[in-house]
C-alpha cells in the first residue's frame, strides 16, 4: 500500500496489523457450541493518519516523495538549490495565503530546489529543525516550528511533482 498525502498535509500511512494471540477460549465458537471454530478476530486498522510534527511524519513524507518517482537518483543538495529552497520556504511561510503554486513558479531552478528540500527530509526531524533555523538566519524572523517547515516542504514537493 502506498502512502497518501492529503491536501491538508496529513499522510495516510500503512500500518502493520498487530499480531493477534489467541486465548484458550478462542478454540470455542461464541455460541459456546465447542465445535472448534475460532471466534472471528477483530482486525485493527491497517492505516494511520500522521499530521505534520507527529513522530514518524518526516520519514513518511520522505518515503511518500520517493514513491512519487521511485527511479529518482539519490538526492544531492547544491548550494544554489539550498539558498533557493530557503527563500521559497520563507516566502511561503510569510505569505498571508501561503500560495505555494505561485512561489514555485518563481523558482529559477526548481530541480535543484526540490533536491535540496528532499535532502532536508531525508535527514529527519533534526535536519528540518536545523533547516528552519538556517532559513530564519538567512531570511530573517524566527525559526519555523519543525512541523510547519515540514508541511511547507511537503506542499512544495507536491507542487513540483
């Protein structure tokens, strides 16, 4: 099952169902007839919704991005791409309507910018936190909380694809 990215930034991820261990009573049917039929097991949900900032979200977003283009080469961040990515994330963050599409259209090199953002995601939550701090130092203002930076990165990557 693939990871699904919703418009609000949440991710629907597959979850391995927990292994059910039967009890001694499981060999008897619910009717008590003792016919040896096991009671039907109640299946646990096979998906989970992750919100930006939740544990595992950054990793799931990186996996979702990889699913979009499984033949993509390993990500490489360039200086130019990283600077453009920082400016883009800052522009979206301070924009009153968070117009990602317009911000992406203004990119000089969308491929390098996307690669830089993918590189941030691959590094996990600490990489996102460091990136948010770097954006604030380069563009001004306070660092974005990691979950907000991750959400913007996800929106940009969705727009780029």
